[in-house]
C-alpha cells in the first residue's frame, strides 16, 4: 500500500507502469510464474501499464472471479496539499496521500490477498483473477479494462467481477450504518448545443443573435426535469435506507419504494442532489463558447451538456427530450462521442447473500444496501462485455471525508484493515462455490 501510494501514477507526472512493475516484483517474490502474473503495456502508451494475475482453481469448468482495481490517480500538486501527496502519511487514525481511497486501497488489498493465498498454498475451487489497470480517471490515457477486453480478453474473462463503487457509510459519529454494494451505474454522455448566425458588425445589432438564442434555450432547459425512473436497485436502495435515514427523508424513501409514482415523495427526495441523481437522468450545462471578436455579432454559440443517463435510457431518447425542452429548432443537439449502452448486472442472490452474510461477522446488524452509482466506473466496460460487475469495497467512511480527487485525500486506517479482512473472507467464500 505504501509503495503503491508513493509511486506517482497521475497522468501529468506519473506512471502506471512503475506501479504494476512493483506489484509484479512482489508477485514474483511470492513465486507467481510468468503465466500467472504479467504486465501488459499498450503499444504507444509506455506509462499506461496494467497487471493481470491468476490463481488457478481446482474446477476449471466453474467461471472465474475477477478482482479489479484501477491504479491510476488524479493529478495532485505538492504546493496545494498540506503533506506531500505521494508520501503515505499515517496521522490521527487516517492514511493520507493521493489514491489512498481512490483506488489504491482496493488495489493493495487485492494484491496482498493474492500473495497471502499463495503463501498458504490456497487452492480455490474457482479460478481467481486480478487486474490492476490504468486509465480510469482520465480520458487521455489508455483505459486498461477496455484495452484488455479488446486484446487479451481471456486474461480477465470471468463469471463476475468485484470493483470499486460500493463503500460503507459511517454516521457523523463514526458508527457503521450501511454497507453499499454497487449494482449498476449511470452512463456519462456529452451533448453539444449549437446556434449559428450570419453575424455582422456589432455597431448595428439585429434582434436575431446566436448568444441570446442559445441562452434562452438554456434557460428553458434549466427548468427541465427528466422523469423519475426507479430500477430494482434504486427501489431496494430507498426501501433499505428508509429506516437508516429516518425522519421526513426516510418516510419519503419508504413511500417511493412502495409506489414509484408517489410524486410528493419524489419531489422531496429530489432536493438532495445524490438521491435526485439516483432517480432520474440528469443533464447540466458545463461549458460555453460563443462569438469570435468583441466587435462582431456572434456567428456561433455553443454549450456543452454533461448528461448522466440511467441505464434503462438511451442517448437518442435523451437527445429527443433535450430538443423538446429547448423548444427551438434552430438550436441543434449533437451527441458527442456516443457512449455505448451498458446494462446493469443482475441483483443476484448468489452475489448479494454471501456479501451480506460475511458482512455480519464484521459489522453485526449493518445491512447490505444495493446502490446505483450516479458516477461512472470501469464496470461499464465489463458489464457491456457480459461480465457482471459489482462495486464492493467494505471501506467505511463518513460521506465526503475521503475527498477523493480533491486535496488531502484520506482514508481511515481501521477501515482499510477491516475491509482487507472482509474482502479476503468474502472472496474465499465466493471461490468455494461450484
Ligand atoms: Zn476510482
């Protein structure tokens, strides 16, 4: 963990390849052979290396289990941080450093698990596979999961996969409330809005103006809400969280879980950005670009929309809804780099039941709660390829305290140690099933 955090793997100043070479050296020292553990560096991207490893199961016909973690991190500048972001500090019960939470804790836990299993000569019934991959955080790197699926699918082929995206929730005073398991996520789709105009000299304005027209359309769009659509995962999330959250919000959750058309309950929960994002597709303007000179009427005005689409919806449906909400045929709506749809994995009892049963040994009475992540992870590639992927880390924190992607990223030391024991016990349980 320390070595992994201290090797910078950010896009601007770091290297994923150095991280996976260090991991490879540790696996070799634990007697993993060249076919059992290998580094895969995409052509033309020497710093975007990935590592894949395996422990062969005794039943070759049973599907494999893939343990996935990304080892790239978001940029971090020393001068902005209180401590050096690429030194692992342990202070006041927290680990500090870039990537300690996202996602090097899981990467280190999985790597440590593989080394421990080998030192015990542990032989699972199902084959276990490990993938430590690059390119999750930034689109200017090669996405390791996508690359492996296209070029070395056999190395990560699995019945199902465990990934980031489902953490444990602590109360403000540090009590465990719920263990989330991510079952599905939204699809990030960018749209571009554009108005064009012949323009002219700014000394003789005319009513028809590209900036005004686009702005009025955006004002209408700001009032638009996509309809509430609950999936089986989000319905169960609200059902299970109702009792934990309590109060008015809990009552609204219980109502909505019982009746997806409960409008007042949905409106109440929509005021919370996280619940709102779980209930509906959202689109928000994130960038504007218009005009070409201070003294000229604008010939073009463009806006970028960041849409987070429910997995039951499509980019084309959202495009049509945007056109209706803009209500102006002169504003064109274009899909930018169309994202492929990716279905959610099933809410399968053979996955959820062991996860909850083992959790009871570590956090008695804490429920396992299915969760739909409003953001995006590499699960979208695996689910699209038919490898059902669940987000489950067992890492507990107070929501927001880790500040992943932000300054002074941190994670509770006790959370790392307990998650390590939990995931070890759970993976062995999964690996023993026929
Ligand atoms: Zn991550």
